[in-house]
């Protein structure tokens, strides 16, 4: 296992701890309202989507043929009465030797899903908080929290650029799939938080912050362990 991989994971773990510490300290220590704290999680996720795209743009090639790779088998044909339809992957094409990936098409597919989820969640959240609950926005707390979160998110990005150097498009695909799963879960948690926090604020936010921190810290460690296991098998 390379030193760069270990340093990259250390940077990600420290960044994840910092990102999750900002809203926790603000809410439990500085008296930020739960509305501002939930809004910070929404903004963190939105920034994370943009940085995921930037990370792939910086580290992955525009096009790449992965020798020996195969596309997922399409599901069983779905009868529509007149014709059958099969799943199509827009950013990857089979070649005689493997699969040809296109970075821009991959990012378009990623953004189509994540931006759609973001719009739905943001509209619901803003309507509920500011039209139904009549919440007051604390701009000073929001600026402080967003500044701290953005600092640690940029640290994670710089760590990837410095230590990971380059990504294959097959690796980029896995990273974007992980990001989409994380975005969906976070938005589900934010949705639940907006509904539950007015009735039992600490009862929701305390376990949510703890579980989110465990997931964010555990993900890069798990990825490093998997690479280490694969290198042992290959060796």
C-alpha cells in the first residue's frame, strides 16, 4: 500500500471530523438554532456535489477505455405492450477489449440525479421552515458555519489532488455512485429532521450528527482497507 493512499485517507478523515464538528459545536456550544443547523447540512451537501464534479474534472481523463471491464447486464426485458425496453448507460460503451467511458457524460448523469434531488429537498425545506414554521435565519451563524464547512471540504479536495494524483474513469464512476448514495441518504435525513426536530430537537440531531460522523469517517477507512486487502491478494 502506497504512502500517498494512507496520507489521502488521513486527510479525508480529518476533513470529515472538521466538517461534522462545525454544526455540532454551533448547535450544542454556540446556541445556533436547529433550523440553521439543518440548513447547514443542506448547503454542505450542495457544495459537496459541486466539489465531487470538480474532483473528477481535475483527476480523471476525458475519455478512457478500461481493458477487460464489462458493462452491467441489463435487467430482464420489460414488456410495454408494443415493444420491450432495456436499460442504457449513457456514459459507457462496450468495445472489443473492454468499456469506453466518457467523463462529461458521466458527470451529466450524476448531476441530473443529484440536482433533481437537491431542488426537491431545498424547495420543501425552505417552504416548511420559512413559510410554515416562520423560522428566522441567523445570517451570522450561517456564514460562520458555512465558512468552516467549506474550509474542510476544500482541504479534502486538495488532499485528493495532492495524494491521489489521478483517477481512472472506472474509479470515478465508483466515487460518484458513493456520492449519489450519500446525497440521497443525507437529503432523506434532512427531510426527516425538518419534520422531527421541532418536536424533539436533541432527540433527532444528536444521533444524526453521531451517525453522520461515523459514516463520513468510516467510508475512506473502509476504502483503504479494501485496497489493502486487494493488494494482499494480488501479492
